[in-house]
């Protein structure tokens, strides 16, 4: 349903962020995009929703060529892509409900949204979504009174309110603790399955990517160097993506693991979690290299 052909991006500064990206994402597939800092992960997802203009290639969402759109046709196409950001991008002084309803901006128009007049069916759907993401009791709370995990749930509900076909997710767990990170990834995964949504999730945590994605794509210096099943991501492949590191002996930080500290309440739903190769929990060593 999403096809990138020969996509390239060179920023005006001369930085070549993406080179000849070929990628096809079927309906319902959850894809994790991994790679060191500066590899081009954010650039790739921003090219898809045209927050960044690709300088080469074609990006098709179903039968629409996204790179050629402008004005109202571009706005219309963007509604079919839900964006979820690391920094949650909520309006702090607004309530949870108002933040979710702001996902309707593209539909109801700026003034109606500014005056906070939303269609009744949008309000009803926002209620349903807040229930689904586990926040039915926080509807009237101000966004700045929420924890990071709760804020991310609001961000997810907001992205879903516009009934997208595709989710573009940029480091959804970067500011969250390990257990909350897993809960958020599990929630995104379940919602994709329920709604047959495809998703591209930029993520630094390889173990999380392996546990929750159907497919992993590894970027290095703007090029795809791995595209395969989570179980095919070997230590050698991690070296190809991130550079030299002894992945098998990277110690897991003892105070950073929810399974030990709260084993009774953590859930491991994916068999991959148990069988995954010795990927590091967090690629701290690998990040920061290429920027
Ligand atoms: N607005 C910009 N102007 C110029 N160069 C940019 C811009 N945004 C990104 N770049 C460059 O493009 C390359 C890819 O950056 P990008 O932010 O896509 O990487 P990333 O994989 O998302 O990194 P991170 O993991 O740190 O978020 C980098 O070399 C970066 O310096
Ligand atoms: Mg990024």
C-alpha cells in the first residue's frame, strides 16, 4: 500500500540523507526502521508525509503519488497518515480530550477547531479511542498533568482519530522507561492489527523492534543495508548497520530491565522475545556515531 521507489534526499546544506530507497509496505505490516543517529530514519518518514521534500524518486500511497501533491490534495493525503512523535507534541494547557480532537484539524477547519466546536461523532470517537488506549479517566485532565506514557497514549489516540491508513512513528519510546516502552509498542502493534494499519516505526531499541515488528529495515548512511524478519537480524548484521561492536557480550544494564524489577506485571507476548539473538537492549553504543 506504500511504495517508495528510488527515493533520495539531499538537504540544501549538501547533506545526502537518503540514497535510492526502495521499500514496499503491505497493508497491516508493522515495520521497524533502525540505524545509527544520522542514518536518515526521521528524514525517511518525513519524506513520506512531505514534511521534508524528497529530491528524487517516487512515493505512492495506494494509487496516489505523494511527491506530486500540493495544496488541498496534499492536506487530504496527509489525513491518511497518522504521525506519532517522540516528544508527544501535545498542547500542555489543553485537556486530553481537546488534544485528541485536535487530530481533526484537517477535517473541521482551523476556525472551527480554534473555537473548539467539533462534530458530535468526532467527540464520540475520541471517547472510544481514549478508552481503547487506556485513558478513559483522564479525559478532562490537562495534558501537562500526565506522565510520559500517558502523553504518548494521547498522541496515539490523536493520530488514530483521523482514521489513517498508515502510521508514521518517530521514536515513540525514546523518553520512556523500559516497561512503559513495551506497553506503548504493544499498544501500537495491537491497534495496527485491529485496524489493518501499516506502520513505520523509527526506533533505537533493537530488542523492542525485534519483539514488536513484523519486519526490520536497517539504514546506514542513508541506504538500506538490511530488510528482513526480526529473527534474521544477527550480530553480524547489527555490525553492518551500526558498525563494529561485540554485540554478544554487551552487558544488559541490571537496573534497566523491567522483567527483573517488575516481573509479575510485565508481559512478554511475542515468542521472538525469548528467541531473539543477542541484540543489545538499547543501542546506546551504536547511536551518536554517524552524526
Ligand atoms: N533540516 C536539515 N538540514 C540539513 N541536514 C539535515 C536536516 N535534517 C537532517 N539532516 C541531516 O540528514 C542526515 C539524516 O538525519 P535524520 O535526522 O534523518 O537521521 P536519524 O536517523 O533520524 O537520526 P536520529 O537517530 O539521531 O534521530 C543527517 O546527516 C542530518 O545531519
Ligand atoms: Mg531521527
